[in-house]
């Protein structure tokens, strides 16, 4: 009865008699119970009451019920049902299509290691406390912790904008203190201020933190909102790691020493959901601390941080909560190496010398870099310095790794040489076209390079206004740059180029794509459009990057034929066919034919940065849920092989462009003035 009620409560909130089986809403909206079984492991209660027996139900909801948005997804998972008794969300699985709606962590474990310069061993975190401490004292503590090698020095979650340590003053001082320590040691320690702020100030304070030199931020999604964290994580103009703090979330947890059947499991609430929302590190109370989490519950959180979740990278489990230096050995045994150990009060109270305390923390955590690279000349017995330049450092035990790195660099050099050759050819073609236009303009008595020229030549040479021009006399060339009406023609030889528009590279690196080029036709040369019109061409056997993003775009086939991957499915694209890619959907265009495949792509001018999807991981996740169409497996495997041969991830797209607030302001002014061409920006813009 509970499960049947749950399926209705979480979707239509109506009795089944009003949406009976066989109706469209029942079949496509109402949740469905796929399995129901008695739990193999039952909690031990003193009473043997039948109501204490635990059952496990697997309930499936249609992707569309979430609207592709995180707040509604959480609402569908556990909205009204969270108010009921005896229901607990034990685990969560999302389809590849729904996973594609969320970009997830920007850095993850691997990215944090690179950012902090900690290739091996546990990363370390501490907190600036207590509340009531002056800005000067907090900055002094931040300097000492960074000097001693603590990787992330965060605000205590209770530091907000109190009068004894105002936010902006504190952030400036602590960020400067950590920078000063790094300059002396050569380390990459970062300061993470707490963004516990009113809703309208969270993003503003995050941007201030970045401008002031903070290297990460601490967020409390239980207070400021899970989707607020997702919004900041996906903001391409922010780009700092996010540490998730669990304050208030404890009220939503089930389990515990009383085996409570309510709320979320530790794995879902403190592992999977923060990861979906873009956290790079999630803090939780470790077993053996003052909060009573069991070792198994902590291991479950770690699983939520590291298990396969579409193409999202693993994030760093960060156990803390009253942990002491004496418990580090046990923590490293359970959590292994990919962890960030958080010690606060115990580190501060170990001795008055915070620098020595920090180095002691590094030592008992098994780290060898007791001193930073710039300090090693004074401490020759310490861990070898980490190179601060891209130069390769060879160590005998890892010689094979160095060889692999050299091979990757060599392949990248080859690709760079190809890119240079391609750019040179494009430049020469552009110069040739420019000279032909100059010759043509000289013969016609005008240049047609600006609006003034365009208006001056409206008389077409020596012909007077009001007269009729002879057949074959063309209008003057329209301007290329500026917000003027314009036309760009293809050459008469029928080639797929445009006069006065240079051909450009698709992206700067060939790891994620093969055989692609583009022409930026309209929208990028001063036009006031809220969209860009581009022409892309894919060589036979080539493909564009497999990726997803929060903006939408439209594709129209123009030359040859190809195919488009939209989520798990593939569709043909012939001349004249139109395809729409919805926000968040993983997509790619491919050419399996013998002739070039060209298409027009129309995209928003103000757009977010695409997120590359690993074809190997995409193939793995898609094949678990869907039967693959013919040729998809082979194509994705070929892409994975090509990507690996090029050294992994591609560089950011060369065609990314974000105009900032100018177009938003223009659109708002147009709306306020009641313009006939009024345009109201959507919520994403």
C-alpha cells in the first residue's frame, strides 16, 4: 500500500480511480513499482512487531516528470513522501538522458589533485575558527596553515558576515595570506570562504571571492539550496572548486543507530546529490567522531562519491566532524588514498605552533611533501620538489609513466603542427580572397568595406540617382563588420565557402573530434542578433565532439549526409533535414559517408561552455539501458581510441563566445520600450 501510494503521491497526487491504468497519464506520468522484496538484512529491534519488517521497492519515474531540472527531480524523488512515515530513499539511479541534463562537478578528484599539486596521498583540509575571531587573527591562521602545507584552508561554516569578521574584509585578508605563504613555499594551497548568505547575495559573494583571490568556496546547500550550488558550479565565468558542507542536511538523513526508516540514505544525500549538483568535495562526519555515523554509512557516502555516474568525474569524500590527529591512521585505512582529511579543532589545539601542527598532520597522513618546492633547498631530506613548470621529471620507478607522458606530448606536437598548417592554409586563402576583392573594388571604383562606403556607393559609380542601371550591374558589397544589413555569397564555382568569411578551425585540439572545420556566418561580427549562424563541415569518417551543454541549438543539413547522436539514439541528417538539440542532451554529428557532410548550426549568442563526454564512458552507460543501433558501438570505440591517442581531453572550443550583460540590457530596453521586435530573454538568459 505504501509503495502504490508513493507512485501516485510523487507524481499526480490523485487517487488511482481518477487516473486508472490504461490512461495516458497513468502509463506515462505515474510512477511504477518494478520490484518489491523483503530486505535480506533486517534491523534488530527488541519487539518483533510485523510493522518493523523492512521492504525494498524499486520505483521508476519517467524522465519527463523531472522537467530536466534538479529542484523538480528532488521533488519527484521524495517531495510529499518525505512527510510520510516509514519511507526512506536508499539509492538513486538516473538514465543517461537525465544524467545529460546536469553538468556535475567541474573539477572532481582528478581536477582537485591537479589544482592543489597533490598527485598522490590524501589531500588535507582545515577550518578557520572559532566564530568571533578577528579578521587579522583569521588571516594569521590561514597563513600558518598554508605555510605548513594544508591544501584547502576553509572558513568554518559559521563564518558569514558578522561584525567581528565581515565577509569582504575577511576574504581579502585570508586569500592574500594564503598567496603569501604559497609564494614562500611554492605550494598551491587555496583558501575557501563560506558562502552562507541570503539568496540574492550567494552568487555575488562567490564572484567577489574569486576576484579577491580565493581558490575555492564552501557552500551549505541545506541552507542556501542544492540548485544554487548547481547554478554556481555550471557558471562558466566562475570556475572554482566547490566544497559541500552538510549543515541542516542531517534532518533529512535516515538510518543511524536507531535504524530510522525515513529521509535519505547517507550515500544519496551526502554523496550522489552533491555530486549531481556540482560539488567537487563533500564534507561529512566520519565514524569515530562526535556525530555518531557508523563506518558502513561513511563507506556508503564514499561509494556515492566515486561510483560510476554517467560521465561525471568522482568527487572527493571529505570526512571530518570532531576527528583528531590520533584517528588519521584508521581513516586512511578505511577511505584509502583518494580522500580529503578534515581536521579542525584538534589541529589548532595540538600546539601553539600552527605551522608545525600542519606539517605534523602531513606526516601522519603519509604525505612526503613536508616542505614545499621552494623550501626543499633548505631541507634536502624532505620529499622531492614538485616541478612548477611543464618540464618532465624522471624517476626510475616511474620511468614507464614518463615515457607515456612523452608519447602524449609528441602526439600533441604532431597535432599542433597540423593545426598550424591548417591555419596557414586558411590565412593564405583569406589573403587571396581579400586581394581579389580589392581588385574587384578598384575596378568598380569602390571598396565596400564600411557603412559609409556602402551609402556612398548607392549611386553605383557614375550613375545618377533615379536612373535605371544596366543589366548585370551588381549592388555594392555590404559591410563585413558592424550592426548593418549584409549579405555573404558563396563563390560561383560552387565551393562550400563564403566570400569575405574565413574558414576557421573547429577547435584547438583534435582529441575529441576529427576532420571538422567551420565558418562563422552571422552574429559574431557586430550584429545585434541573439543567435549565431555557423556552417560546419565534417570530412568523411569524421565527427564533432561528443558533448552536452545548457543551451539549445538547431541543425539543418546543407551538404552530403550524416547522422546526429541525440542521447542514446542516432538519426540520419540529409540535405534539408532539421534537428533540434535540447539543453543538457548529449549529442554529436558524424559523417560515415564518402563525401563531406555540411550543416548550418544556429545557437544562442549568450551560451555556456560545452562539457565534453568521454565516448568510452558514454558507450558503457548507454549500453546498460538501451539496445544500440547498428554502427554506434564501433563509432564510439573508434572515437575513444582516437581520443586516447591524442592525449585525452580537448582544449576549450575556439568558437565559444559570451557577450556578458550587453545583450541582456539591450533586450530589457527593447521590452520596456514596447519594441515591435520585442524579445523576452528566457530564464537561462
